[in-house]
């Protein structure tokens, strides 16, 4: 028996007409790409279908809660801060540092994985869904997949990237990261993702309804691909972009994606992977560079990875100044405490070499010449 059709998956999830119409193009592109992907193992193929079903189920859950509680749509999202940039350049660290501040709201991994019913401030610190998420991580991130934890933090109380939200609209990059799917990525690059950012806002309203804070801080690298759509939905958004030498970035992200994909592919061609990611992440930076050049009135705070690591408190202070957020004594203590308690090698060292993926410094610097020229002071 073949894969389900897009409509079958939509019906199975119980999506209403508006949500169904919004996800149909991306879901169709993802399923078509899955059918074309010959490198996946059978278990990897089934893993992809399970992920698609989970995305639809999570979207259906927040849409149902919204119908039951229409006041969720009235929740205001004011001047959200979006951290964007290349992968492996400190975006997750910066997100977590800021998320440690009690006045800041970040989406936590457990609540994005299991959003219904909407999280409540009264039970937020004791919600059993958090323990359930940690149990899932402990059970599943073992063996070859344990290396993911060396490179990317996973846990119930850790801030979640926007990718896990955008993929519920099938207008995010996660399917490509997990299962390759080049034709889906081509579709994603060219599509208008305003529906995806509309769903993203639904998620923030849902999570903030009973557990608000003064400001939201969010992150994922793929925002660089679609800044016009992000600003169409969040016209008062505040943008922050850390930077790092793309040579180091490419070695690190190639290793991470290899580990992420290893449970779904019988064999991974490292040279092929290196070329894929070399150009994929440059696509986003080229799009962001063009958008920033065309929209100089939108001020973006640029940060150097080296400065973030050397003085994280000062880096966060700069972000707060850019975003007009009060950097209080409590903020400083929370940021400093997080930095002390989360050493970079907590789960072991993440080892990688550029040559492992058939890449050279000259190749990377050639592809990223425009990025290097634009942001040289931050590299």
C-alpha cells in the first residue's frame, strides 16, 4: 500500500477548512518529495510520515483550542525579538541566555511538542508534559543519535526553535533537514510563507494566553529565507543576527545534520551532504542580504560569535538595548547563572572537520564571498 494522499492526512488530523487550505501546498510538496527520495530506509520513510502526522496533529490541536476559546486570538504579541543567522553561530546560546530572564517568554520544547491544552502559569513549572518530553528524549536519543545532544541542546525546559512551529504549517525547513527532500526545499525557497508566519503567530498567542511575559524572544536560521513574510505578519519585529566564520559553521552543521539523518538513511554520502548544506545555508544568507539592502530602514543588530562567547552578559545587554527591554539586576543574574550552569561540552565534545564532507576553506569562502564581504568585522 502506498503513502497516504495529502487529503487523507488532512482528514485524519481533523483540520478545519481554513487550516487545510493553508497546509495543502506544503504538505503536497513534502509528500511528493518523500516519494522521490530513494536514499531513505524503510524505517526512515515511515519516520517521515509519522513526523508529518505529528505536525498536522499539533496544528489541529491549537486550532481546536482556538475555536473553543476565541479570546486566544485577541492576545497581543508586541515587538517580538527574532534571532536569525547561520547555524552554529551562537543563536541557540543567545536564545537560552535571554530565555533565562523571568520577564522573557520563549517557547519551551515540551510545550511545542504537546501544546494542548494551552500551558497555564499556575502549573507551568510542574506540568507533567515536561517530564513526558524528557522521558522521550532519554529513550530515543541513544546510540548513534546520542551525538545530537553533543551539538544541540534538547530538553523540556530548553527554548525551542521556530522550526518546530513553522513545520506544522508545512512552510518550514525541518523536513529537508531530517529527510533531505530537495524538491520540497526548492518549493519552500520560492513560496510565499505568510500562511506559515500566520500559524506561527497563532502558536505564540496560544502559548501566551494563560502564561504571558513582557516580551517574546524567538530563533531559527530559516527566518533568513523569508524576512519579507516574517515582517508582513510581525511588522514591529526586532531582528538580531549573530555571525561566525562560515568555514567553521559548515563543518559543524554538516556533522550535526549527518547525525540527525543517520537513523533514517542506510548510508550518507558525506561529500554530497557537504555540497547540499554549503549552498542551502548560503541561499538563506543571500536572501537576507538582499532583503536588508532593500530595507535599510529596518535596523538589525549584528553580533560577533566571538564576542558572545567572550562576554555573554554584555551581548545580551546589547540585544536588550536594541529591543528596548529593561536589563535589570535580575536579568543579569539569570543570564550569568545560565552561563555558569551550561558548559559547552556538557554532553561531550562535538567533533568535526571540514574535509570530512569533501569541503575546503577555499570552496566555502568562494560560495560565501558576499556574506564575508558584508559582515567581515563580525567574523
